[in-house]
């Protein structure tokens, strides 16, 4: 690992000011540290944001669940308030990685990294979330731009994620047996004004599957999407699953999610 300057920021303003084109924020470090150790990434400045109290914690109101950026996966998984308001979100957090990853990894780090197989991006899209940064509020539908790419500007810090409480919802993933990342994960959320089916793992970036969402909007039942054939030409294909396998798996996981709602 190459040497770097370590900074511990006291607030969002300082964290943002310290950042440069060659820096990274340190939240859980579950992606940043291994990438640096393996020589895949190197930074001049590492800005630790774990000490910023304002960035951690969970607030639940009737209509929304707001989770601070440095809140760890284990805290979301164990939160009685999240379990009551959006049980599927707590279950999603409980299914991330292993106990070590859940005890260090954070929700802000996960969505900033935007791994194509990460779980939280699907929750953000399905639960029509708003990403609060130190500069603005960004709708989830406009936040995830492409593989490992988001709408965040250099130095922009995620402070919290605000999820809309749906009428019902479920997240179903087919995990990679080693890492637990999603080979395919489907988050179905039925809101008062429509259904959103968010898919992770299948394409380079999380997406709202409009065909599945439309079918469930007219009839919210597993039967209504049974046998649907999705286009596989733009789906990921790797040693874990072919594009055709993933296209089929999206429908299977979506059916499971509807049945579990
Ligand atoms: C073995 C292993 C298994 C895993 N399995 C899964 C899995 O099954 N599902 C899954 O979804 N994930 C999985 N992960 C990823 C993990 O859950 C972490 O969420 C993820 O690594 C990033 O979160 P972090 O807090 O560790 O971020 P860090 O590593 O600290 O940071 C990652 C990136 O995000 C940026 N960043 C961090 N916080 C902010 C912020 N508040 N604002 C702006 N930018 C920020 C940093 O600059 C950096 O570029 C796994 C990781 C490992 C190592």
C-alpha cells in the first residue's frame, strides 16, 4: 500500500474542503482499504468521516425512514424502527456480506461506491429515496448513473438517505455464495401511486424494470409476471451467470418478492 495523508474531519464542511481529485472519504473502509491494499486504487488524502456525529443514526416518521450516511449495515438490520416501518430494508441489510462487513460497512459508502451487484442501490430506487448531500437533494432515479458511477461531484458528501415508506415491499436476492453480493437482486415496492421493481446485479447499474413495474401496477400478483421474457442483450455475463440466466432470474426473484409482500 502506498503512503497517504490521513485526516479526521470534524464536520461535513471540513470533509468536503479537504477533498481533492486524489482523495477518498473513509466510512467503513470495506471497499477503499482492500482496493488500496491490492494496489487497485491509491489516494493522496484519506478523509475519515466516521467521527462526524451528524452523519450517523436512524429517524423514522410515518412517511419516511431517514438513515445517516455512516450508519452501519448491522445497525439498519437490528433497528426496531426500520423493522417496523420497512421490514424489507432491515432484511436487505441483514443479508449483506458477512458479520465483519456488516459491522464496518455503511449505507453511504455502499451507494457512493455503486457496485453493480450491491444491495442498497435497489432499495434506494424501489423506495423512491432521496439522497441528501452537503450540497443538495438528489432523487435516487437520478443518482445512480452507471457502473461505479453516481451523480456525486468531487468533494460532495452524502449525509443521509431518505426512504419512502411503501404500502408493502420485499427484496429477494440470489447471492453469490462466496461474497453474498447479488448475482441478481430484485426489490419490489408497492406505493400508493404505483409499483417500482428495482433490479441489481443484472446490468452494469441498478435499474427500474419498467415492464415488470407496469405489469404489477395493473395486477399486483406473481401470476401477472409469470413467464415474462426480459431482453438479455444488455445484461451482465460472467463466470457466475450468463446474461440469459440473469434475465430469467430477474423474473423469478420478482415473483418471489411479490409473493413475500
Ligand atoms: C467481503 C465483502 C463482501 C461484501 N458483500 C456485500 C454484499 O453482499 N452486498 C453489498 O451490497 N455490499 C457488499 N459489500 C460491500 C460493503 O457492504 C460496503 O458497503 C461497501 O464496501 C462500501 O461501504 P463502506 O462504508 O465500507 O465505504 P468505504 O470503503 O469507506 O468507501 C467506499 C467509497 O465510497 C465513498 N464514500 C464513503 N462514504 C461516503 C459519503 N458519505 N459520501 C460520499 N462518498 C462516500 C468513498 O470516498 C469511497 O470512494 C461487501 C464487501 C466486502 C469486503
